[in-house]
C-alpha cells in the first residue's frame, strides 16, 4: 500500500519497491494485531509463565496452524512468497479470522507475491453507465446510490440525493462518505451512531487497500484523512477490516429527523468496483413515514439545489 500515510512517490521503480515493503509491513501488523486479541485459553491452550505482550505467542500460532515456528515467523515478517492456500486457511483458523479478515489475509498474500507489476497510476475516472442511472431512478420508495470501494458516491436516485443531502452540501465531487465522517463536523449529528459508522468506514477502506494496494486514489484519500484526523489515524492503526453488505443505520436528517434504515449491497458485475446500495425502511414504521416525507420534500426542492446535487463533475 504505497504511501498510505505519507503520499505517493513520483518515480515508478521506487514506488514499486515501497509498495512491496509496505505490503510486508501490512502483513506483519495485521497478523500481530490478530494474534494479540486471542488468549491461550480462548484457543484451547494452556498458558505458562508471564507474558510481556497480550494474546498468543508466535510459537502458539504455529502449533495451531500446523506449521513450524520459523516458517510462521517468516510469514509474520511479511514474507509470503509461495505461501499455499492450505497454509493461509490454517492460519485463518488459528487466528479465528472472520470472513472479511480471511479475505483480507488472502488479498495481502497476493499483493506480497513478487509479480514485478508496476504501480498503478491514477485510474481513469469511474463512470456510471446511463443504464445504471436508469436503474437507480426506477427504484422508488428506497434511497439508492452507486458507490465504489473508496466510499465515493458516484450517482444516486432522487431519494438518495435527499437522504445524503448533508454530504452533497459541500462542493467537492465525487461525494465521499469517509471524508464527510472524519472531516465534516455535521457528520456527528447526521449519523446517530457516529462512532460505529466511523469504525466501519476505516475498516472498509482497510479492506479495500488490501484488495487493491496500488490504488493511487485510495492511497491519496487515506493520506489526506490520516493527516487531518487523529481519530482516523487511531482507527487505521487497529488494522480492522470488514465487509459492508447489509445492516441497519441510524440517521438524524435535518429535514425529517430520526431514520432507521436497512441497507443492502448489490454488486454490478459489468462495472468493476461499482456497487448499488439501497436504503429502505420497515413497512409501517415511523421511519417509513419519514422516508416518504423526505421523498415529497425532494420532489419539491429548489431546482437549483437539485442541479448542484446531481453535478458529478
């Protein structure tokens, strides 16, 4: 993950060397943090003597994974060259990784392979196909938007614009939820459970960085957030990862007040890296009434505001 805390180097050969070094550090920090949270008792092992650090020792992880101590030590130092899928599976079981953490471990292992691939430059701007926008607009009664792994909102239906009107109030495009959460003071009011949302944002970005460690735009975003937000830096250092597939979010919307909405993720196989998210309310609930009211408000909002909201420049 090149320069995730300090920006990206300019020359590609140097950049690739730093990419590999940073990936090794990511592996080391991730594995160390995962074994630190498991006690010997939790792992079914007997504990002997005092421990200078919390959690399992390296030799205990090696026993649980069925590998030698020197081999596990090599892996934890970030040297995963030639590591097999069976060893990674055993390691995931030994460290009691959940699905997101297991996927992250495999992503890091792939990134650590000496492929010789050059670092990626800033990719071309992601575009939302007209057909996808038609799909969004056909969704009624639910807020819907298209996002990417960097937590950008690239397109939305009318209700989606209305639900996230606080994010669209800033001129920067594309709208970015992580930037809003950590750099905009209104976020702590808009998200009723800001602490949980903040943790989710960081964990999603960490997972995305493992999947695509040479994503320059992601690197720049993480660098920006780490530079400007101590809260982000502290959470980033925890090495937590998670999927963002479904759940419930609590909002305090400036127009309609409290909202409790269920969200679901719908991947777009034809559009690499893009996903539709829908936000719906339980039928007959107070949130459903509020969402309908929000839809009415959006339909009668100032046309000038609508133009600014739909500007995806």
